[in-house]
C-alpha cells in the first residue's frame, strides 16, 4: 500500500534520495523499539438503497436511470491519507437477471469487463473523503413486470486495504410523487401573509404508503402553524449561515397512483419583520424511516402541538396515470424579495499603552435590523469591514478572514508583513442582532495622544461603498483610538439624543479623532521617546462619521498601564510635557 495525495506525488521522487541517507540511522532506532503493524484502512462502498425503474414500454426504448456507486476513504489527512495503488471492484449482477439490464457509464474512468452476470472493474487511487466510484446505467429488462425486484452487490479488493461491501435494490415500477409549483407572490412587505395550498400528484405505477412533506424556509419567513404530525428544527447545523427552519410532516394514508392531492387546509406563509431576500422549499416523498433520517441530517427536532396536517384528493383536474418515475420532480422552491432595511452600525474601541507594548482591540459592526441580510442564492458577501491602522501602531495579529491591502485600499500581494489597512468580509448572511466581531492586536511603536483609525462597514466594492439596504449611513464608521487624551474621545457611535439612545445605536456623526500636534519651538522642547520601530502605519485623521452599539466600549488596552508602573510614569510624563507645550502656545496667542 502506498499513501499519496496530489500534493505529495511530486515530492516522492525528490524525497527518495534524502530518505536513503537517513535509512541507516532510522534502522537503528527501529531496532531499539518493538515493531507495530499499521492497521489496514477500511474503505466503504455505498450508493442509493433502492432505485425505481420505468416499466419496459410496449414500443420504443426503455427509460434509463442512473445508480451512482460511491467510495468513502475516512481519512482526514488530506496530505498523506490517500491510497496510491490499483484496486478492483466486482459487481454481482445475478440478483437482477430478468429484472434489469445494466451498463457502465464510460465517463466514470473505470475499465470494466462484463462476463455473464459478473462485472470486474479496475481503477487506481482513492483520495480521502467521499468520491464517485462507478455510475451504473440501468433499465427494466424486456419481459420484466411491474413490481419485479432484485439486488446488485458490489465488493472491492486491493493489497493492504479492506472494502466494506454494498448492496442496492432495483425495482420495476413504484410510486412517483411530483410536487406542483405554487403561484406565490414573490414581492412582499413585512408582515404580509399568503396561503400556500401545497399540491402533489402520484404519477407512478403503484400507490404510496404515506408521504413525507418537507418544508424549509429561511430566516425572514415563517409558517405560524405547528402541526402535531410535524417535527421542527431551527437553524440547521449543516447549513448555519442560512438560518433555516425545517418542518418534516408525516402524512398517513394510501396515495393512489394517478391521483392528485392537496392539503385540507392551506399553509400560511408570512414575511416577518426581518424578511429581505428569502427562500421557501417544499418537497414530497414516500414516507419511510430512511427518508426521515436523511432529511433530519442529525439535527434535533421538536414535535408541534397543533392540529394534524392532512392531505385530501383533488376531485377535479386529476393527473392522468403515467410511468414518470423521476426523483428530480419531488421538490419546488420559491424566492422572495421583501421591501425592508437593515441598519449596520460600526463600532471601534479605545486602547492605551506605552511604547513597545501590545494591546488588544475589538472592532466590527452590528446589524440592528430589522431585516436579516442573506444572499443565499448567489453566495455573495454581504458587507466588508474596512479598518485603517492608527498612526504610530503596527498590527501584530489579525482575524483569519481579514486581508491586508494598501493604504488606498488596493490589492497587496504581501499578506505576512504589517499593512496600513485591512479589509474583512462577512459571509453571505448577516442576521438581525448579529454582526462581525474582529479582534486585532497592535503594537504601539510611537506614543501619540489620540491617534485614531477608521472602522467602516461598507459595500464590498470600494468604488461603490454605500450599503444598498442601510438607510442610516451616518453610523457606518467608528474609530479605534489609541491613548486618547483624558478619555474624552468616543470611539463608538452616538445616539441622536431624542429617545435616550434607544434607536438601536444609530446616531449623528461625531468629530473624528486627531493625533496630537507636535510642540512648537521652545527653549526646552519635549523630547520624543526613543526606540520606535519602522512600522507601516496609516493616519487616522480622515473625515468620517461614527457608529456604535449604543453602549460603552471596552478599553481593553488600558490594563497595560496599570500592570507596569514604570511605563505608566513614562506615559504620564509625556502627557504632562504635551500639556505644558500646549498651554505655552495658548499663552503666547493671548
């Protein structure tokens, strides 16, 4: 067995010479320790548990279905967890003789030889994770009848590894549930409600024994009813950014082939006060334990306590019976646009410390609503936090999502050395009440009173920075202030003063901080501290407006001064000299 990955394949040849030089020393170490046999990896074959086949037609060619066989390498080591060697897959087709005809899709890359009811396929290399192994093209066999069924068993073999076999079932005919598309209004206003009369048909050849209705809707939508035969979960852990609510409704009954059904009482679909861009998905399948488990996807569900959800036949316009066994028509989706806004409020911080010290600063923004913003179809980033580094400081640690840019906000290839400016993108969703918290660490290279750096939440395009959904751009900018004079400068947004700050943090612009001016000529000028480094810095005096979260901002760096009495004394002395110089200048002007 050979371990490999695409990244290690090219290294093996170059590494062999170096490995030869270490072989003698390594053999001594091995001789001193007992040998431990490496456990053989176990690879798992898989695929669909069952596939329905279109019955063999009276004329023409039979319709084909595809059975995808998968192979799972459970290793989490992407670098060295692959298997680099030949392996064989064997397909036992004897169980579907007279039921189905099987061919191998030539695009899968397998080299297969079919002899009677046995197929042997050769391949090389198994990467870590789940991957496609083979695609079987299957059709009902000539002479087969509705309800005929059989199985295909797949086994694997290779030197030094073990394969877990897999069996899949093929059945001629069966139910085929088709979800009808609803004529929903898609341009909405907050609070607007509409009925959703879910309707589906069974276009298969046999009745369905109960159905499983899956309803999934994003954060801005709601279905107020909570039915007793439905179970619900909020915020699917498999898709945390989407804010999904999922309902799985088990509806009992025999749903006849050729008939159409609708809900006895239509659902109520509501655009809530936080709606903006939202999606509603509705799906129908034959009810089974396997389907319920697959749809749960490991999430925790709670059962509703309302009336039972029921489906009744549509008496008029029922669909004609057909043999349209198609698993891709079980689901419909609708996208909605709600006329709404979201107030993104930037916040900064106030930090303090002597020259050479490192301080921690927390900055970012909050979405004070009312809408959540989610670009769940396009996957686009919602917003960007643009941070200009305060003058006299150097960023020593940043969040992983942030990247360095030039002082003008342009592309910067060097992402390792300190930069004058950083941009940090959100994900494709920002929930109401949430936002983006960005912890930075900065080294104070030069003691300056009130140095400030802008923190702006903006559109992802620097050329078009306005957030299209935000009606209050005045609070999109805040400041990170370093060694503010007398704690007089506020790094967060201010409220407008009309309601005691209860407007969710929006407010009027405040004066941006400025660095202390250099003392004018004096017989005894204040001497600049020594030991400053040649850091890349950016001025913080650009005009802008402030924003905050409506509360006080943590002065996380101020504890550095308390911890070091000598440093505190040095900084205090610098402040005194600066104050004396300013008073002298004022006295001369008077």
